[in-house]
C-alpha cells in the first residue's frame, strides 16, 4: 500500500470549496483588472535564493531542491512572487504601457515545513502582483482587492488586517543597525541560526520560530522609530487611502514578514487563534520595490499579496459555509424497462439544459432507486411509470416541501429551474451559502 507523502493530502471532499474560492479569486481579479499569469512549478534554485533570501527559513530550511538530469539546481516554488517577477522580466512585461501592470495567480506551492494545523508541505495560494509604481494608492488598491475577496466569502469580520512599514533601503538599514545593537548582549542566548542571522540579516531573528517569542526579541526596537521622513509620509498615505475605502486595519509595528524582498508597506491578514491555532495568518504581502532590479530587470517598484487557500477554507468551514455546487438537482426514477430507457434519454436532455441529473444505470429496484436519490440528496425526484410514459408526463416530487405534481416532460426543465432560482441565496457570493439555506 502506498501512502501520500507527509504534509500532503488528497483533495476530494474539499474540491468544491477550492472551486468556490478560486472562482471568487478570479472574479475579484476580473473586477480589479488583474490579468492571470501561470508560471512554472519549478524554477532555478538561485531565483529563490536571491529573492526570498538566503537567511530566511523558507530558503534555508524549507525548499524542495533537486538536481535535474541536466545537472541544474532546481527548486519547487515555495511562493509565487519570485516566479512572477522572473516572468515579468523575461517576457518584457515592463514594456507594456498599462501601468501598473497587474497580474494574479492561483497555484500550488511547496515548503518542507513541519506539518501541523494550517501548515502543510503542499499548499495553494491566490496571489496578486502590481508592477511599475511607488504610488501608495496602489498598495491600497491591492489591499482593496484582498478585502473584496474576503467580503465575497463573507469573511471580512473574521479577519484583521495588520499593517506596518519597513521603509526604504536606508530606513531598513537603520533599523537593522538598531536591532543589532539591541540584541548584542543576547547573542549568546540565541539559536545557532539566529547567531548567523545576527551578522547577516538581523530582521530575520524577529520571525524565528525558536527565538521569536524570547524576551529580547519581544522588547526589540520598533520599525517606526527608525523611519526616514519620506517613508513615514508614504505609509501615512497608504493608511489614508485605506480610510477612504473604509478598510479597517491595525498598525502593528512588530510586523516584519518572513521574506527578504519587502520594503515599505508590509501586512498580514490574521484570524482569531480560536479559528486557526498558531498559524493564524491567512495571507500576507507588501511592497518589494527593489526585487525586479535585483533579479536583473529595470528598476520597477511593485507590491502584492499571497493568500493561503487551505487556511482560508479551514476558516470558511468553521464559519459554517458550504459551497453551493455539488448538489444533484434531479434524480430520475424509472418503473419498468420502457421507462428506464426514457429516463436515460431524458437525463441527457435535461443535462444539456443545465440541470445536474442522476438516474439509475444499474437496473435497480424501485426501492433501491429511492435509496440512491436519498444518498445523492437530490432536490427533486422525478418518477416515470407506465402511465406517465404513455401520457408524456412525469411525477415530480420536491424533496424540500414534499409536494408532488404531475407535469409534461417538456415542462420539467423550466419548472425545476424556476423553483431552484426562487430558493434563498447568499447575497454577496454566488458560490457560498450559509449552512442549511441550500436545497
Ligand atoms: P507568505 O506569507 O509566505 O507570503 O505566504 C502567504 C500565505 O500562504 C500564508 O499567509 C499562508 O496562508 C499560506 N502558507 C504559507 N506557508 C504555508 C504552509 N506551509 N501551509 C499552508 N499554507 C501556507 C508569500 O508567499 C508572498 N509571496 C506573498 C506576496 C505576494 N508578497 C508580495 N506579493
């Protein structure tokens, strides 16, 4: 017996949830005019080293690396931004006069992380990236897209947007120096990785899974006190745009994010720990104004976010949402051989008309067919016996109200569609509905 690899799982019952959130992501991207981009699942390892950063946990401990048959060092993508930036440069998307250049993606990412609730080794993200301007309005527009996405899934009140700024290159360097000075007396007490990070990249100590909660780290200086005046002003503009859009946030000066490419605005969407445990960030993002240039492109400021779909679905389930799809509209039940032949063709006609139809293909007894209709939780059951067959009618039973009626087979499609359309729908989301309101 083969078993799935640790930290991976098969999507079976959850597939309708994925389709629902992926549809919401595509629809929100369409409204905000983000074009879809699909980049490869694997890239040259060097790309992630240079972008995400050598000293980050992601690159130093969590990548799936291998050497391919041509001797190239290859990495399964641990996140989406690096690949999109590579594609942006390689396909000369910076030549597009439409600025900002806006892209979204849905895809699988790989991190060799310790599996636990909300953390797997294979997971999916919805992400957007917006290239070509430093304008704080673009940070706000990107955040508005995330907000609209969460709203479509009725999650806006389950999440808090934590936001901070790291400032530009100079502010980041000032802050790193202040952090080093603060941590100097504690270096000996830090883990081996953090002792290295102390030299190379002290910001990474703040999100270390071992030292992150230590007193020295908790009392570390805050980014805000080391910001250049322009950087502070830029951040205030982002916040004032969010105010104008009535998007709530909490300024969190301890937030630095775990990837090296960020400058200026950084943020995370967090849910209550009761909903998701310690992995309570559903998504995160921010500005990365130097990454395009670092990877060999022209200087191009950019900003974006990534949202983890598994964590999102976990929260959706806890909030009692079920996807609208996956329901059988009609089970066609046949009494007798002639009727069975007709239900076979009728099912086909109704499917062409847009209904989800099941019928018996196994020659089951009437009792067994009724049982099947229950297993399928069909909204309607259509019963075809000799009398109905002769008259071109069908006996239709509404499983929600238990009402029965005999109608012409030619009216079946319209009747069921009208009845289904009249049923309660969640107002803001075409895919999700409160538990119990379906059917
Ligand atoms: P990130 O914070 O590393 O950012 O990941 C974003 C989201 O992916 C997390 O908030 C979480 O929901 C999900 N995620 C990360 N690791 C795991 C895991 N092991 N299991 C399940 N879910 C996980 C980025 O990836 C950046 N590329 C976001 C970005 C885009 N920044 C700018 N543009």
